[in-house]
C-alpha cells in the first residue's frame, strides 16, 4: 500500500479538486460516516472540513496533505490516505497516522528488530510453531496449506499460531488455520454494507474479476434497484441472494420477496453470523494464538472467530490487538489528479456501538509476563518458548 513516489506538480485548482473529491466520496460511501458524524461531533467536523478546504484553496497545503488530516479526524485505521512518510526515527508510517488523536504501539522503536517472518517448524517434539504475519497474500495460500501439512506430519500435539504483526488483508488466508483449530459452532457479529452506487459498482467489479457468468451480473443488477431505499444491507441478506447466484442456483422472485420482507422487518435480522464447523481435526490437542498490538482487521477477525469457535485455543499476548474491525471491506479509490489512493470502508459491524472493538481491540486470554523480545523475525523467540511451556504443562 506504500505510495512514497514523487507526486506530480499540481495547480491549486487541481489540489482543491482532489480534496473536494475525497470529501464527497467519503461522505457518500464511508460506512462509518453516520456513526462518526452525529449531533455531538457535527460542528467540529464541519469546522475541520471548512478549515482544510480554505487552506488548500489558498495554496497553503497540498490537497493530499489536507486529505490525510481529514481522514485522520475519523480515528478509523481503515479510513486513510494510502501514502507513507518517514518519521524522525527513520521508520515509515502511514501518512494519515500523524493526524490521528490515537495510534498503536510502534514495536520497531521498542525492540532491536521487529520484522515478523513466516515460520513453520517444531519448537519441541510436542509443540509446533507457525508464524503467520500477514493476510495480504504475500505469503500465499500454498505456504499456508503446506505449513499445516508440516504440522500434521511432525506428530506434534500442540499448535502455536503466532500472528504478531498481522495487520490484515483477506480472511481467505487464515481460513485453513481456523478449520484446523475450530471445534464447536459459534456466532460472530455480522456486518452491513452501506448501500451506495459505489458499493454496488465495487461488487459488480469483483464479480467480473471472478469471471462470473453474465446472467448473474444481470440478476444482481436486477436486485439492486429493489434495495435502493435501504441505507444499509445486512451481510446475511447479501449472502442470501448473492451466494445462491454464485452457486448457480435459481434465485426466484419469491426468494427476492423474502429478502425484501426481511429488510422491511428489522426484528428478523439477528445481527449475528452463525459459524458452522465441519469435522473437528483431532491432530491438535492444545493450541495457542499469540497476538500483539499490530494485529488488526482480518487478523482481528481471526481472533474473534477462534474465540467464538475453538475451546482448544488460548489467546496469549502482552497488549490488546489494535482495534480496527468495526468498519471494513475497504474500497480503494484514486484521487483524480495526484493519483494517491484513498481507503474507504464500505461495511460496518451491526449493533454499534455496543458491539464495537475499535481503538480497544481484543484482550489476550493470558497476558505474557515477559518483556518484549529483543528480536522478532524468523526466530523462535522468548515468548514462543514461554507459551510452549504453558501448553506442555
């Protein structure tokens, strides 16, 4: 996501066009906008927005710089200008982060080396370690599946899944680990999508990228107008009609009427997503999930899902996870002139604020009573050794 290349020279008018574009796009499409801009914050929001626009119009600051401060006002790590900068310590940070009133823990300033790398190896004859530091696909699904095969072949009975440094990406990459560790059905908080044209266009684009047949596109496009009056569409509703289409099932008018009936009767929407579990994998006797304050987004979704569905898994760590899950399913849109992408979440957790974890995160089940390790790379560090002892007691 880093965008540290030299930006083009722009006129004041072009900078202002970028700023106005970002504000309009976010106000219309950000799933958390109605949660963040309420009666108690409206005046501050409007004042901030107007102040930044005047500064850009006067040529006092670039449009992208003002957009970074604008997105920082929301204190949502998913809502950001996707550009990095180098701070006074020489580390790269998200440009928007410097304008937030809160930020996570910078382990690279507290440790000699903080650079978690993929690892799949025995710690002892009883305990196997997988370090899984990213859900962005840079590791790859083949590696994920191979790490599980290596665990099964090792004969170990305990499994450590170390996700320190995992700031998210796609849930698809952690799903094989969840299948390995889940042992009972559970519930997690469902999401709802802000029903805007941009979201609908994004959904159709994703379908095209999956080479979905044209008749499914036509079916989805036929459904959208019938949902036009609904501000948010629950994830359960999206799954109800979209998954059937993707599976090649007929989606009859009667089924569509059922969807519309559910939307007209909110009491029928539970706000929970039931997570079913298949055959329990008996290879794992005891499991540990190691987290830190960098764990966010899809990484936190793994924490939430394992807490709900795995009696065998204990979450270990010193700090809570980051707290970046309430608003998700981000869409990237490039500014028309400078070209820097803007990240805008298009879904939110149902039941907010009661169900929220943003800026708080998930607490470990067990706090590791050790200082931070000196190094976290591809090594077996002190925390892994301590957790191994707990599992083998």
